[in-house]
């Protein structure tokens, strides 16, 4: 009986080792398989807007100003920080028209369906 528990313990230990190893490395291996760099998709938000513009050649202050002016003209959209604008612009590959559609849909749905964005029970 003691031998069975020892074998079970060894098997679980080996299983746990491989689980932890693959869990840490699966994303890197997937990116290698599909030929992408995982560093490309990492975005830092602890930088200022100017540093973001220097870091990303696709991000332009003129585009941010255009989008900020557009948001001021939209009465149903709240005033948001520039870093959130950069996030939405980044998620739309720095294209202005998809950005407008995305941010408009996001805040419209957030206002019309507040139960989707608030009072969420993660256990239920």
C-alpha cells in the first residue's frame, strides 16, 4: 500500500513539473510556431504620451489630437485620458475610422447594457 502511494506521489510530481513548464512556455512556443514575436504585442502603459509616440512610429500626436477633437464633438462619449485613446488606437492598428467605430460602440453598449460591465459575480 505504501508503494502505491509513493508511485502516485512521484507520478503527480512529474505531472506537476511538466504542467508548470508548459504553462510558462506555451505562449512562447505558439509564437515561434506561427512566426511572430511576443515582444511585439506587449504594450506598456506606465509611459507618458510623448514617450509612447517616440516608441511607436505609427502613433502620431496629430492623430491623437484629431481623435480628441472628435470625441469632444460627440456628446454621448465621456472624456477619457490620452492613454486610453492610445489603447483603443493600438487595438485598431492605428487606424482612425475603426477607432471611432470601436470607441463609439464600446461606450454606447456600456451605457445601454450596464449589467454586462458592472455587478459581475466571477463565481456564478
